[in-house]
């Protein structure tokens, strides 16, 4: 999508601090971090929201989790703990309509679930 900021980052039209890249995903540091480690893991294929995933896209999540684990180890937060978040639509907190996962760590996470 021509107006999608994540597509522009994937196409290297917008700079980002890239931490990992392969044929399927790109991982880069969030420009407005909510934790000492805040990495975005983004599929290279444009999928707007979690609701737009098809059966043929299901492999993406396993791959994204594998990349998150790799980055958590590289950032030395794996053993202490980290959080993975995928937001969906406005009330779910989604700001960029390109499926992505947030890897957050490096501090104590406070549970919103009580």
C-alpha cells in the first residue's frame, strides 16, 4: 500500500533501525518506545489487521514468534521476561493498519488484567 508507513520502511523508502530481516518479516525499533526494548515485528506482506488473516497467512505468526524469541535473546531480556502484543482496530489500540507485533521488555510489565 502506497500510504502505509510500514510498507515504506519495508521498501527502504523510510529509514528505520532494523534489527532483523528475512524474506517474510522485518523487525525494527519503535520510534516512540514504551519500554527500554520496544521492537516492531512486521510481515513484509501487507495485511491490514488481525481480522484480515487468511488460512494461508497462519505461518506468519509462528515465524513472528520465532523472530521475537531471537530478538529477546539478542537484547538480553529473554530470561527476565518480555511481552508480545498485537493490536486490532481502533479500540484495540492499532495505530498503523499493517499487521505487526510489539516486543516489549527491559522493565517490569504491569498487567492490564489485574
